């Protein structure tokens, strides 16, 4: 029965991805608790309690699913380890990452990304409390910024609320300028926009075609008749 075959195939596929999700979650938890030692495929199955899965599923996991998963790194061809969003090992590497984001104008980093990447992240953030700024967005997501020299400490709540509420979507430059002036925020001015020089297109030179002068012979069709007439004279 085609319907039964489809249901069996769909159920098997769903089960395979459930097994994969369990493995990825297990490797993530290991990373977050500081266990960074890579595991073989058999060790992963043993730690996740999935040693009795079918051989076909094992082959798919070991040679396709895990190797092509963006959250998994393959070590020495036969071991696996979790791949976090950022490669940070402690307070110093996190501080450098935040400073680089600030320096390059990338802003802050989501707390959930730090939580995923850095084992015992809360302890490190507490140790860095003097050099970071924590802001919670309206959607409850928290962002960590490197503290910029010159900002008030602590940052005034009014400034935080303004940062959360400001939106420039759909606004032109004049409206943005008015908004900044209204809130006593300076903006960049006198930016020279370099316009590309217009290059006048040169029309291709017209080639002069010499016309061969042609002699028009009038009454050419009478030539033979005239010659006969002369002979008869």
C-alpha cells in the first residue's frame, strides 16, 4: 500500500531527525559545562542512550547528518565536537570580542550567543561588570556591549529607553536630522558626496564613403539602331 509506505517513510525520517537533535543538544550542553573533549560516534550514542538505533540510521548520522551540520565540528576525521557561534574560552577572549565589535561598528552581542559559546558565561560576565553594558530589548532579548570611554556610568535610564524606542525605518535624511536635533543628538555634517564626472560620449566617426561617379548614358538602347543608320547613309 502506497499510503502505508509513505507513512512509514515519514515516520522514519522524523525519528532520524529527533535522534540528530538529541545528539546536537547533548554536545551543546557538554560545551557549555566546559567539556570540550571531542567524542567518537560510538561514544556519542552511548552517552545519549541511543546505541540500539538501526544500522541504516547510524550510517546516515555518522557520514551525512553530523558531518554536514553547521553546529558540529569534525575532529581528526572520526570525532565530533560542538561548534558555538563564537570561539571564546574565557573573560579575556570575550572582552576582546566585544571591543572588536564596538571598534568595527557591529554593536553588541546577544546574551544567548555568549551563553552558547562560553562555558560558565555568567561568572565571566560578573567579573567584567565594570567594562560592559547590558541592555534588554522590548522583546526581552539582552545584548552585551563593550563600555565606550566617555559614556556616563551608569547609563541614564532615559538614554536606554530612547535607544530601545528609536526607529529610522522609512525615514528620509531630513526627518532623521530633525529627530536628532529634537533630542539634542549631534550628527555628521558636511559630508562631501563625490559625484562621478560625466564623460561625454563621443559619437563614432562617420566614415566617408566615396561614391563612384557614374556616367549616365542617355538613349543607350538606341545605340545599335543609330550605328545601322550611319552605315546606310
